[in-house]
């Protein structure tokens, strides 16, 4: 029997959503925001990965030297969601308020929405396999 700690860093963006920790494609453990859980493993080595909605981490092998797994998110995703509303206001509302449906306002809106779409695609589609990160602490 091997006992390890699974710890999730405190996050502002997904504080209401639980991570799912899948051990050898069978056992699922839910970890809340800032929570730490002790897990007993019958056999080692085992493969572990974490999921957050459709986002998935890379697999990590837990062996006899592993003490702790730390779940966190990649910085881009941690930065991006809380700022979506502000970006939306800047891109959509302000040009219309200043230039009142002129061609310049439409140009700014199209450019802003293109950047918004690119950042969203990058954060949630292209980087979906590296947005959830598992750091492993081992005995040295």
C-alpha cells in the first residue's frame, strides 16, 4: 500500500468546479478548490491524470518515490477567463458608444472579436491537453 497526497492549488477562475483525478482509467477522485486528499494505492506504479470538464492533463506515473501530486492550471487559462467580461466590454460596447455605428466602430469590433476568438481558441482548443498540470513531488 502506498499513500500519496493529492493537492489542488487555490484558483480564482474555477473555484466552483471540481477536478477529477483518474487513476489507471478506473478510480475517480474529486478534488475541490484548495483541497487536499490522501489516497491509498494498492499497487504502484500507476498512471494518473486529471480532468477539468473537457480539459485533460498529461499522464503522470506514480511510483514508490512519489509523495505528492499537485494539481494546477496553466497560467494562460488562469489569467484568461476572469478577464473575458472586460475584454467583451472593450471590444463590443466602447467603439459603438464612441463612434455610433460608423465604419470605424465596425472595424474595431471585427478586429477585437478576431483577437477574442483567437485567444479563446488558443486557451480552450489548442492548449486543452496542457491547461491542467500535475506536478509531482518525490523523495530525493
